[in-house]
């Protein structure tokens, strides 16, 4: 892993429901990404700080940009997890933007809360 992308992250994507109407999740462990944590505070509300993270995923990491892209609604957490569904501390991806260098996508930036 490079210094610019030193982290491992687990991402879950809802992949439908089973016969008992429980969510089924697809898990992907990404190595060589950057996870930047922060505490966000909502304006006008006391004690409303919440966890927030920005995730930078280089194109090609774990098939990113070719067979898979992060998207809104995914769940993500720092570290590798073998859990079939999102861990309680996983954050919900709220936005994803491709960052281009010229015409090609260089990496994806996702915000999760």
C-alpha cells in the first residue's frame, strides 16, 4: 500500500432480501484506500456531533471503476471485516463523486455518516 492510500476498508452493498424479508448484503474489502475521520456538528443543535468520514478509492482498487463503484446507500467502516452484514459502527455512504484527471476517472470520493 502507498503512503497516500494506507488504509483497509470494508464496504457492504444491499443485495436484496432473503425468503424471510431480511436484507442480504454483498461485502467487499478494499486495501489501498484513504479513510479520513471527522466529527461533524449540526448547526443550531446542542450535542448533535456525529461520526463522519471521507473515503478516497483509487480507480482499479478492488475492481473500482471497472466492475464496481461506491454508491449512495453502501455501508462502510475502517478495517477488514468478515461479517456478512454491516457492523454496528459502519457508516452510511451519503454521496459519491468521481474525480477526473483529464478525461479518465482517477479516484472516487465518498462521504459517509
